[in-house]
C-alpha cells in the first residue's frame, strides 16, 4: 500500500475539500452563537426550532417539492411515449427529434429562465406556479429521455412481439411487458430529475414572484441580509434528506445506476 | 413498416415535441431574432456595441479565465483522485458515493459553506492570523479567488466521475505488459494510462467548463459587484436594469461560447485519442 501513498494522500485531501465545507455547516448549525461561525460554541437545537417557525421557508420548501415532482411527472408523461416511439418505430426526422428532446440541457439555465420569462410568461401573462411548472418540465425532459432511451435500447423487443402474437393488445403489452422491464431506469431518471429540479436556482430566479418562491431562491435572498445559524440548520436538514434519498437509491436500484 | 404504425409513432412523439418547440425553441429563435433587430432593420449593432464596451470585455474575459482556470484545477486534482479510486481503492463504492453526495447537494448550500469558511470570522482567517500571516482578519470573499474555489468544489465530482468511467475500462494487463516490457511506472502512466483516459478528461472538462460558464449561484454568492461574470450579467441586465436588449445579446453570446468551446474540446479529443 505504501507504493500509492502519494496518490492516496491527494485523494484524501480532495475529499476533505469536497465534503469538509458541508461538515463545517452541519457542525455550525448547533452553535449557540448569534452569528454563524466555525468552530461554534456550545450545543443547541434552537436554530432548528427557528426553521420550523419560519413560514417563508416551509411554504417555499413545499412549493419546491411539488414543482419538482409535478415537473418530473409531466416530463415523464411527455417523454416516455416519445422515447418508446423513437426506439420502436421508424419515421422521418428521428435524429432531429432526439436532439430536440435533449436540447434543454444544452441551453444555459440562466438563458432558459430569461427566454421563458420574456417570451412565454410575459407574452401570455402566466401566473407564477404554471410558469415554474413549465420551466421545470423543460429541465426534466432531457433527464427522462436520456435514461429511458438507454433502458429501452437494452430491452429485447422480441418479448413484446411474442406477447402481441399470443393475442395481447398493444396497450396491454406496453403496460405489462415493456414497462416492468424498464421501470428501474424510469425510477432512477425520476430521482435524478427531481433532485436537479429541486436544487435549481437560475431558472427559478426568473420565474418566481413576490410571495411565491422556491426554497433555494428563498435561502439565497436570506443569506444576502442575514448570517446566522438558521441557514446552517436548513442546509443540514436538506443534506440529511439527500443522504436519505441516496441510501434509498443504494438499497433499491444501486447508486451506480444513477451516475 | 406499415403506415398505421408510422402514424402511431408520430402520435406518441408529437406532444413532447410541441412542448419543447413551443416553450423553448420558439423563444430561443425569438431571442436570436430580436438581438439582430434592435430597431426595425437587421443589424449587428447590438453586438458591436457590446463587444466595444470595456465593461463587457472585462466580464467576458473574467468568465473565460475563471472557467478555464477551474477546469484546469479540476483536471489536476481529479486525475490522480480518479486514478486512485479506479485502480487502488478498496472502498470504491463508498468513494463514488462520497463524490455523488456533494453533486446532489444544492449549489446554494455548497457556495454558502465557503462564505462561512472564507469569511472574516472564518476558520481560514483565524488560522492565517494565528500563524501571523495576516495582521488582522480580512475578507477572502467576493473576489476571483473565492469564485474559483467555489467552482472547483462545485464541479470536481463531475470530473472525477467521468474519469473513473474511462479508467475502469483500461485493463490492468496493459500496465502490467508495459512494466514487463521495461517501462517504469511513470512511463507506463504517461504512455499507456494517460492517452487512454483522454476521452474521460475531455468529457469531464466540457462538463466543468460549460458548468462554470453558465453557473449563476456560485458567482452570485461568492463573487462581488466588481467580479461579475456572463451569467450574473444576464440576470442583472434582465431583472435589475430591465434592459432586455442587452440581456438578449449577452445570452446569445453565452450560448455561442459554450457550444463553440464544447465542440473544440471534442474535436481535440478525437485527434489525440489513440483508439478512436
């Protein structure tokens, strides 16, 4: 092992750099000091109690979760049939359509937010919630398409033919033969997409309105004027939730399937 | 392939296509179009005006500089790390999980953590004052240094994961063979492992570079008013100054630059990759 001591040391330091700051926040959230400092003093849970009383954070967290899940669900409704058709049938412009579905990931999010605001929200006078929903659906479509397309590519369509020739209808076959085979792909696509959507800032920054906002935006504007351990407490809650999701993925799908 | 099946295929694709076209493609075209028609007629004047503007030049160069520097640092740190995890680590699964965890954590939280660490009362300042390097604490935030630190921490996991992806496919037999043929560890690294990892390095670099070019949270939190980058400039023009023409032009520049750089990276990778 001594042979690779140098490499091991670099790796260790890199991980300290990646994870260390997150640990610092987690530890600072228990500090009794009014200002956010590390290393803190004493041990208290009062900042966690404070988070629970701040309605702006609770409301924006709720909206963030709803938009992330609903956006992913709509993306799946639009993307799943399309991915299936692109794999199964031959028609003109297939490559173009594939690129089109993956293209929202190529456009910088900040630009996506700006053009959504200027040419969709303002042009049609949309309310905040539907605008956020449309924007986050756009964000999720590439995630859904990429993963579902690759799991469909590994699916043997001869099984589908077999079901059909044994008398099953197309719709029945899709739901009972095709879908069960690609469901882990769909699950990992959805998890990735929900996390990505939940954490998004640059798109939501253009689409949220007064009183109706998303959690990351709310945190950002709070940080601009306050510097107390409340934010550290929220961050820690979110990190624990992330760890929970990761453990869930590891137990059910294997973490390898989502990265 | 029957005509009926063809129709079914089209029907399944159409809703998704309409959604993307209506909510993204049409707005994107409108964006480009309006940026070329500042007044009724076609002209490049918005672009010329922008490129001649010293403030924009500074912002543009800063974006490029920070993105390139961060990409370079990510490659420098990511390469040995990925190599160690892929070839020598006994806890590969766990190491990968620890790289994924920050990726799943909000960029707001990750940038914010540096505000705690690099701030005036942060741990770095305490240390530097304690060893006598600083006479009194000074803010290490809101400058290009803190932005680069933030970018590297934000995108290093992507670099590590794409490198591990290609390094896992390099058979150990190859380095063993190189050793048997008399190559030292360094030579076998530079002549066998490195060339075979270039594709992963390029994938990672494109992710890091485009990520830095377009990131908004990190420059907003860790940068200051005089260290603006393209993304914060778009936001400032659009939301604070309500100058939508300028915002559009900067947005188009951002799209063009990210796409151009990605394609240059990819072309270079095809040229240097020994097996492609």
